[in-house]
């Protein structure tokens, strides 16, 4: 786990690779897992992506199937989005948003760029909020200050979650829940036929 000043610095500086910086060659699973460790801010070792998780995301259609046993730039874009969003939303909601953002009318490259831009803004805002709340010696902060800050960020997360849920509900309404479920069912059927 990071100390507060290190976390604030990571929020300011650590960003996923841009589309152009993602490897332009295919990676094996162990390379993907290692690469993804650098793509997102992790709290500790237990917070990482595993092969079982990747396989599960592939089975449920969140991530396209690997090409042989290799994963390309598109896979890394999908996995980056999933690793970030899984902390704050359900798989069902992630599925809808990923289908719209990375499989919709725009290219995966453009959807990933929009995702990275939004993530950059959110991390910058969180770092600025930390700066406003931090004490001179964060590790020696009063427990009530730590509690106040933890509540502050929990409430920010709550407020953002309420807004996000509302946008997801509007998107579901526009898309029609049945149409989304039918599309997913067809996708799974095609995947099974390929196996």
C-alpha cells in the first residue's frame, strides 16, 4: 500500500499507455498480466489481473477472444478499461458501456482515447482534492482527519456513482434492454460456433 503522498503522486502522473504506446505486437497471457500491472494504479498485490479473470471476461464477451494464445492492442485496451471500471460498477453495466464505447460506431482506438481522456481528468481531480485535504505530514495525520478525508472521497465516489448509474439507465433505455440482451446472446452463439 502506498503512503498518501506517493498515492497523490501516482494519481497525478500514472496513466495508461495511449493507443500509440500500446505494443503493436501480440503478447502471451503472462506478458499481458505483467503489462496490465503498469496500466492501472493498484492498491496491493491482491488487486491485480489474473489469467482466470481474463478468461472469464472473454467467456462473458467483455473481451474479444485471443488470436491463438496471443493478445493484441485491442485486448489491452479492453482489459485496461475493465481493470479500472470493475472497482466501481457491475459487470452488466461494464458490458453495456464497453460495447458502446469500444464496439459501437467508433473505432476501438477512438473509444480507448476517450476513455483515457476521462480517466486522466478524474485522476487529476482526485489528486487535487487530496492536495486540498492533506496535512503537512500525511502519515502523522490525526485519525479524525483521516476519517474525514476517507468519508469525503467515499461521498465523492457515491455522488459520481449515482450520476454514472443514471447515465447507464438512460443508455439502456435508448438501446432497449431486450436489444442489448439479444445482441449479447447472438455474440455468445457465434463464439460457441467458433469453438
